[in-house]
C-alpha cells in the first residue's frame, strides 16, 4: 500500500501528516512524497523524522508543478497494489492502516476501501464528523462519498487514466468516480470508523471562499454528469441541489414516450383528504400519462360517495371497490391487478402535492434498470421532515432518516440535500416498476396487513438485486396516519401491530441488526433525531 503526499509548501503541514504516518500501529505501507524542485531540500529534512520502519521516498518534479501534477507524479512512481492520497496537513488516525489491512483480510475481493472522517480545529479539537454509509452510488454522484481516506487498487487507478486536469478543482472526485462507479457494490468497502482527520483550512476572504466553492461545485457537476452517463448510457442533467449548492441533483430523463403511471390511493371515507390529494394529482402534477385508481375500502359517508362520482367524471380516474377489513397490502395488490401502468405509484390519501415535477422525478429514477423502489421526501404540516428514507435498527425499528429536521436543512451528511440509497422507503409515497413488484410477489397481505408491509416489500426488492432510493427532489406533504389512526389507540390495533412487528423481526432479523446504510456511530431516536452512539468513542457535536 502506498500513500501519496503532495508537498504544499508548508513545513508544518507536511510534518503533521508525516507524524501521523509514524504513529501508525501497522507499519506495512509505503509513502511517496512529491514536491517542486525548490522544496526538495526542506522535504528531505522533514523525512528524517519519519520512523525507519516506514519506507518513504521523495520524488521531486523536474519543474514547478501544481498539486494535481504532484499527485499524478506520485501515482506514476507507485508500484504497490493499493494507492491512496493524503493531503498535506491532514492526518491518519493511528489505527488507519491496520483497519484497512483487517478489511482486506475480511473482504479480499475489495477494490476500493474508504472510511469516516472529521476535522481538527485550532487547539487539536475534533469537530464536524462525517459518518458515512456503505457504498452508495447515488451519494457518490451527489457529494463524493469516497472523499478523505480512500485507497484504491493501483491497477484500477491506472486503467482509469489517473488524474485529469480538465476537471480541476474536482479532479480527485473525478478519479474516484471513474474507479469506483463501474465496480460491483461488493468491491467497494466502508470502514465505519473515523480514520482521517482534516486540517481546518485557513480563514479566507468571504469573496474568495465563495469563488472557490462555486468553482469546485461547477467542476463537480461536470464530473457527476459524465459519471451518470457512464452509469446508464443516458445523458442526465446535473443541477445544484436547491438546499445545498455543493450537492449535485442528477435529474434522470424520462423515456420517450413516458411510461404510464398507475397511482393507487386506498381510502375509507375521509372525503376532505381525498379531495386534497386528488386535486394535487389532477391539477398540479406535470406528467403526460397517468391514471388514478381510488381503492374504496367500504366508504359509506354521503360526502365521500358524492366525491367519488365527481372524480370519476375525469377520464384519468377510476373508483375500484375493495370491500372487507382494512388490509393495506391486499387493497393495493387488488389495485395493481386492475391497473394498466408500467410504473406503480402507491400513495396515501393523506398526501398533498406541493409542486408539479414530483412524479417526473420519481419515475425518472424508477425506470433505471438497477433501481427498485423509489421514495420521496415527505413533510409534516409544520414543514419538518417526516420521511426521507428508512434506516433499520435492532428492535425491530424502522427509523425515518432526519425526522423532524427542517424542510430546508441539509440533514446528517447531506441526506436531505441529495438522492441516497436505503434498504427501505415508506409506502406512503412509493414508486416501483410493475415488473419488479410482480417479480417479488407484491405486498404480503397474509402476514402484514397494515404495518411493515412497505419495509417487507423493499427488502424483497433488495434481495432480488435492485437498489432502493429516496429522492428529496420529490417533496410532498404527509398527514401521517390521518386515515387509519395510530396503532396505540385500541387493544386490537396494538395486538395486530405486535404480530406484524414479530413477523418482520423474525423474517428480516439480519437487516434490522445490520443496515449497511446506517453508520453504527450514530443512533436514531424517533422523537429526538440522530445522536452519537454510546460506543462512538469521541464526543463530537453532530452537525445538521
């Protein structure tokens, strides 16, 4: 394993990085330090303080060189199997190399390994931890999941063409995308431990900072556009996220012609909710071809029956009677059999449409061949987040990511600003291709009539080889459980909820015990949000 360090011209920064190499518990690695000709003497002196057991080589450029050119020079002078870059001034945790070696022993087919990170401020205070998920191509396109400590097989880096100057100042992001994105997910491995400490950069003029951020963001969007094209073979528009301009919104194109979407809305009375939901669907939604199936589960109120007659006058709307005890899974399965769309959109009747482009966003994602279920960002009436993806914890607990964060917050690790992979998303607003839904047998009406049916569906879809994602660029209002009420209001509902929870726990115990998208350094609480886990080892302040 070889780490490349490009000298920045600052002696203190170089000494800090080299000292972290000397402090490694495992000494089985090399380092290549590259520098401009004028810095050769100073760098040679700095290398004298590195432990003798570490093989450190100096390669001086033949002429003045940029940091990117120095990184490329180090790559060309590397012969080891693994290659990584450490920026001068940044530091490795003492257990960094040993953790990488352990990961390689556990997963010998890995081609990329990356870890969590934080920052070291003045006075050596640790701050701003970035607790990452398992490999997530959507997160990589959105905001460089592999940034920080990332080692890649040297042969793969060379095959990708090394660093490309035309993508500066995002050339390192470009290289990581070209190396990792084509790989099977099993060959990109995450170490859920903070092994890389970034140096807090010097204070810059506000105008200079703004210019640097804009330059990087613009270059990163070009990187993401090329990577998205390589991923699917179709050009995608890449825009800055409206929540954080440094996060990319990869807008996937719709096929031509756009596939028909069947929107399935179960209800029992609640005319006020249905009217609001259908008004948004029929009047606000900008999509060329969709049908709405209102799945009527024994409505009796005159206002509801009158509304059904009114809505059925629209050729896009059908009312399908599905009598019997409320069973969300069975009702939707019956609706699917009567529908005609290539894409199925399961929608609760207590959803309110906020903008016209939500369905285009979800269908563009759902039509990708490797994507299974697609979820949306759902907001409470007060504007806080109700759902932006589901993480599983032991219990079993299906925890909504960033719940109660503000609608314009970026969320922990930017999860509310860009599209992300999850094991599951809520069925309150879920898009999936009909072929995928039928392949896994639909919802489980026998064991999961009300709760956990969406989790079960998503996990079956994941087991079938598809990735489930949630896009914050489809944002809707959700009055949660307005129709059926909450499960604690009656003994009968509590018993039913307990049976469903027990079934989900037994069937999917391995997923609830280990969700790869949930970083074990973070504990999710339904009421108070994300907190550091008791075993995190360091007391950081979690930033939202």
